[in-house]
C-alpha cells in the first residue's frame, strides 16, 4: 500500500469515526425528528456509513476475465470460480474480515417461482440449460424447496464449488444460489465492498434486477474488457447505459487478456483513436486515457501463487505453458501491467470514493443541523406565543378574581352600611309613632286619674270612668291606624332596602330573587285584639268590680258616708294597670313588626350569601385556574430559556462541525 493511500485511509477512518459519533449523539438526542429528517433517516445513514464501504462494481462481458482479475488482485490465488456459464453466473460480494470465509444466499421462494415460470416459457439456450441443470440437481436429491430463502455458511473453497461451479465441475446446487459472499483479509481493500457482477441483459430476470441494483449503488467501477474485442458495441452500450452515474474519474478500464492480443500496440492505438470517434457514446467511454490499464490477470495470478510458494494446479500449469509460448514472461509485473492497475484503483477509486462519502455525510449532517436549528427556532416562536397568551390568561384570571373579591367586599360593606341606615329609619319610624300612641293613651288615662283624685263620691268616680271608656273607644281606631301607619312605613323602608341591595348586587354581577320578601303583619287580628283590650280596659263595670273586690268592709262602709279615699286610690291603680295592658299590647305589636323586619333582612342576607357563595366558589375556581396558568407560564418560561440555550449549543456544535472541530459535546440533551 502506498504512503498516499495509507494517509488517505487513515484520514477517512478518523473522519468516519467522527461522523459515527455525531450520528450516535443525534440518535440519543431529542432533536429528532426535525423537518424532513426522522430518527430512522439518521439510523439508516449511520448504518450506511458503518456498512457501506467503498462499493466498487466489477463489470464486463462474460469471459472477459473478471474472476481471474479479482483472484489476482484480492486473493493472490484461485478463489472465485472462473468457468461460469449464463445459468451459473452469480453476483459475488467481496468484503474484508478478520479471516476468510464464504456464505451463499439462495433465491427466495417467490423469486424461484418467477425463475421457473420464466424458464418454462423460454425455449432458448438459457431456458433449456436452466431446466436441465435443475433436473440434474433434483436427481441428486437436492430439491429446491429445501434451500429456498436460506443463507448457509460454506466450509472452505472445496465446498464453495458445490454452490458456485458449473454442474460439470461439481456445482450441483449452483442453479439455486442467488448470491455468494466472500470474506477476504486483503488490507488493501479493507474499506471496500467489491461486487463482481455477471453483467446485464441477463435472461435471469431476478439476477438482472439485483445486478442493476448493485450497479446503481456503485460509487466506482472497474470495467474489464477483453483485449481482442476492446470496446466493441456491447461494451459501449453497457458503459453508457448503466454506468453514466459514475463520472470518468471514478472508472478504471482494465483491458484484460493482453497476452491473447496479436499486437497489444495495435490495441492501444485503436483505443486512443476512440477519443475522436464520430459517436459521442464512444468518445464518452474512451475519452480519458488515464483510466486505462492493460493487464494480463492470469500472468499476475500465477505470479502471486509463486510469490506465496503455493503449488500450481493442473489448470494454472496448463495456462502457464500457453503463456510461455509467445516468449513473453507474463508473470513479470512489469509485463502484465498489474502494478499500474493497482495504482489506478488506489488513486482514482479509493481516494475519490472516500472523499465523496465524507462529503456526503458532512452535507447530510449539516442539513440535519440546519433543519434542527430551524425546528428549534419554530419551537421558540411557538413557546414565546404560548408564553404571551398564558401571561395574558394569568392577568385576566387575576383581574376576574380581584373583581369578584371586590364585589363580595363591596356587597358586604354595602349591606352593613344599608342595615345601619335601615335600623335608624325603622327606629325613627317606630320611635316617633310609638311615642305618639303612648302619649295619646297616657293623656286620656292621666286626665281621668287626675279627676278621680279630686272626686268626693263614688258617683263622681263612676262618671269619670264612663268618660274614660268613651274616649278610649273613640281613640281605638285612631291608635290602630297610627300603628298600621308605623308598620307600613317600616315595611316600605324594608322594601327600599331590599331593592337597594338587589340593584347594587345586580350591578356587580350578583343576582337573586326578590320574591321572598313579604312582611307577615296581620292587621285584622291586631285590630280585633286592640278593640278587645281597649274595650276591656275601658269597661266601667270591670273597673268597679275590680276595685270593689279589692276594698275592705271598712272602705265600703266609708264610701256610704262620702269618704271614698281608698276607692279613689284603688281606681287610680286599676286605671294605671289597664293603661299598661294597652301599652303592652301596642309594644307587642310593634315588636312583631320589628321581628318581621328582622326576618326579611335575614332572608335577604341568606339570598345574598347564597349568591355570594356561588361567586366565592367561582373565585376559588378562578384562583385554581390562575395557579395552574401561572405554573404553566413558569414551565413555558423555563422551557423557553432551555430551548434558547439548546439552540445556542446546537448552533455552536454545527458551527464547529463546519469548521472541522471534532467536539460534539453539545448534542446530547438531558
């Protein structure tokens, strides 16, 4: 291996390790998915970086010597079968490993059915040969259903021939095999995946599809040309049709079997003339002479066997004798051109492929970075908008809560103030009316008492009592009317109080029904009780009987002699007691009015309290929502700070990537 190749491969390995680390960090981060990139995309890219070594397709027409060239180039001894036919040719994948090994992949059941159906319809050479070889395998006891869909390891070269060689050389199972995998230990191709293709325009349509898939994946190509038929029409068509995606500097054209050419210099002049050919397709193929290498793969293979001290087999010995016939030592590297081929592969394919792979992954990672940053910027904008709306929600909820608390406080203060005012009004209403009524009754009783005190006989006392009864009965309706007026004034004050509170509550969004208000004052019953009490209080007969019952015999005797001193006293006391009875009735009725007022106020207070309790519950709900919104606001603010910090870290990380810095510590997220 040249120093230049070693240096490049070391640089490639270092950068590939770097990109693998970046992919792994991306996969463990929360940046994915971002934009059009998913976690699966990154995983596939990582797998591609790890598994997709330099894919070099080795193409050419059958019998151009592809397998012999690869045996000499990679193994230094015969490993790949070189006597394949159109029915037994296989896609062979060569990959580096710690030790040599082989495995074969058989057709899937549906692929095998497709092949069999195609062979049944094909009456040409391929169809007849395919059917014959399958029949031969079945006659040996190897039935296809036993192998379909399987991948089997192969124990050494001899067993490989069972799956890869022609049936005549022991390849009994060869028709069933779709692909061969060969592990080699050649360090020169450590990071290269070499695919030996059987060519296109293959009658085996399954193999044709696989070949085209591998060719499309090829990053470089070694096209093997039979020197005696160099650049015939089949080569021109293949190179232009299937390898156009591979630029000229990604191709190496190996003109093989130069030992069989009559005059190699004639071949070289013929190839050089193609650069000015009339057809663009021909000029495209042979336009760059730097891609050409003229080789004798068979001579190099024998040289490698000798170098390793390995014995020549019958076939190699036979071929050596043929090579020596023209007097040229084709086993000499200076003659067989293999050093030139190796150099061109190193310089044109390995270096170009490595650079292309690195550029591809660097571009991919940078694209992910741009979209991740853009995704983060979008997230930041969304968080900012969510934060703004949440702050508005918190402020709105706070205002609603404050408004409700203010309403509750205002109503409580208003009710307290109005109740004090109502109490003063009621006191004024009752106090004035009660005093006036009591004064009227007192005046009547006091006037009669004073007259009785100056009376000198029972007759005079009786006359004064009749006068009292008359005035009290006349005053009865007036007293009832005055008392009703007081009650009505109190009732109106209560109604005004209720209306006032209701209006204030409604203005503050608190509603309740006013239909509860009804003062249960029974004026008819009051009139009847007042009539009975006054009638009884004014009853002369009752007064006289009461006084008589309280007088002693001596007092009664003195009354006969015109000395009614004790009768006057007793009558005076009886009148005072009756005045108190009337006063008590009036006081009791006034207290009943006050009680009714208190009931109305309590009913109002209950209604207001119920309405306010609903507001208080709503206030609690708003407070809870406010707390939740505030927590959400704080969380959003924290997320926004974190996202802005992560964006800055991500931008630094990808900036370092663009400038070649290998550190990627900012990629992980907590």
